[in-house]
C-alpha cells in the first residue's frame, strides 16, 4: 500500500515532518551499520573461503538481510503509525532447529529480496538519507542563525560557509530566506521519506510467489485438519458403537430378565419396567447419535444409499435421485452426506414444505447435490438458520454453496464439490488349479 505524500499547510501543522526526519535519520544510521556488518562478513568470508569456517560466514552474509528486513518493517511504523503493519513474507519451517530454519530461508524468494534491499540500503540509500535530513534541517537552521552569529562575532557571519554577511540587513534577509526554505524543505523531506517507505514496502512485503506458497500451505493445512477431524469422529463413533452401545444393550436385557422374575403388579415390577423403558430410550438416543457422527451405511455402501437412509427417517417425504459413477473420495462423500442431512433438518424445521427432492450428479470432476423443497421460501444465511455453518463445512473440501429462496418458495440449495471418482478395484486374481500329475503305472516286477 503506497504511503501518502505530504500536502503543504496541513502537513506542516502535524508531527509528520519530524517523523519523516526521524525515519530517514534512523535509516541512515542503520544503513551505515549494515554497511559495516556486510563489509566485515564479505571480507572475512572471502579471506576464509578456503577454510571451513568461511562457509558459515558466507551463509550469514546471505541471511543477513532477514534481521535487517525485520527491523525495517518495524521502522515503517515510525513514519506512519496509522498504516497497516507490513506482514512477514516468510513461512514457518517444517521442522524445528536452526538447520531447518536456514534451509527454508535459502529456498524463499523473500530472503534474496531482503538481501538485495540490505545491500542497497548499505551502499546507496544511507548517504542519501543523511544528506536529505542534513539539507532539510541544517540549511534553514544555518540561515536562521545568521543574525545571532553576526551579533556574536561583531564583524561578519558566514551562512552556509559561502558568503560573508557584514550587516544586519543582509543577516535579516538570510534569516527570512531560511524561514521560507524550512517548510519547503520539510515537504521535500516528507516526500523523500514516503518514497523510501514505498520502496521498503515493495521489496520487504509478500510477493505474488510468497502469497501463492502461503495459500498452498493453508490449503494443505486445512485439508490435514479436516482429515484428522474426520478420523477422530470415526474413532468416537467406533468407541460408542462397540463400547457404550453394547453396555446399554446388555443393561436392557438384564432389566428385561429382572422384570420376568419380579412379582407381577408389585412396586418392584413397576420400577423395573420404568428402568427398562429408560434404558431403551437411552439406547435409541445413542444409536441416533452414532448415526449422526458417521453412519456405517455411508462407509459400506456410499452416498446414494446413505442419503436414501436419511430420507427414510425424515419427517417430510423425500424423493432421491442419484446418478454417480461409483464410489467417490471419502471427504466428498462425507461432505455431501452432512450437507443433505443439515439441509433436510433445516427444511423440516423452517420451510413448512410438503415434499423435498434430493438429486446428485457427477460430471467427471465435480459432485453436484441439490436439495429442493416446496416450502414458504425466504431462507437467509444471515439470519442464523444453519446455512452459515453448512457453508463453512462445505468450504473445507473447496466446495461452493448456492441458495435460491425467494419469498413464497420454492427453495433450492445446491452444493458443488470438486472430486474425482475412485478407480474401480481390480478383481482379485484367481489362483489357477495346480496341474495334477498323472498317476504312474505300476510296473510288474521282473520275475526273470
């Protein structure tokens, strides 16, 4: 983002001229220090290049732009504290340790841009910055001090060391010239600082390549998190199915057997009957919970059968029509199933529909699932109807959710998920039967 150039008048009434002077002055100081450090590293690395100790020095020279650039990004706030902080273009290493950090930095374009910036600041920019600050502040100050210097000397004053002033009219004229030059030079100083800051933002901010790498990393990280979440959800489903659900079944059977042994009509029989009913309700609730986490029919038979199963349990009649070329990747099937599940739940709760239609198609690269109902319409994702969470769930697999719901209906909810069908499993090779050796004919013993 380019920094604004100074506007005379209002600019001079703020602290920005002095911020510009401080920015350029500190830039000159840090540039001079960088010049010293880079020179020492370059000379030491060149002298010791034939020795092993010279290699770390050359590596330090190549990576010296990284800390210098970090300092420069912080120094930008000195010139314009209201601007957005310049983000760090570097990515985090895949592993811990200095070796992994250095290997990652050597492979990034931002590292070499920062080294170029450090060399430029250490060789060319810092003298210009100090010259600009000196010209903008010392020249007007010297001219303004001409009457004072003349009064102290008593005979002659030499403003700017190029002209001798012997009278007070000339001294006052020099002071007036300094007073006029001060705002002009301060505006020029602000323009120089703005140009310097723009150069820093251009070279030290994230480039297109850095942003592409960060987007790729974020996409991969999101996919890994989604896969880990799905695996953890399936583990919980297995634990509930094989552990808590089996214990509830055993408890229900035990209570049922206890009811048979209790005297009919006794208070104990009534209490056992109530406990048996509560155990049955708990088992039903647990089965619904397990089915909602990840239905087994989705894993065993795929998306069409899983959607048909959820349609049978819907309080609103649902027609399903799926035409898919076999099994799809598990993330796509899971996202499609939960999309249909949430859409049917929202339609049954809010739409007042009499019938719902669910269709699914695949065009070779994309799964498209539509849920249409004949309800009252007027669905809006911004009113907390569950559509926002549905869109977030679909976005994990790079899907796109669209909603068409005019007042009065009908409502059409459509999701598109990029995926490629799984290749069919090759048939298991059948083992050829072992050839049977012909039985050897029995030879008659030689009786000769």
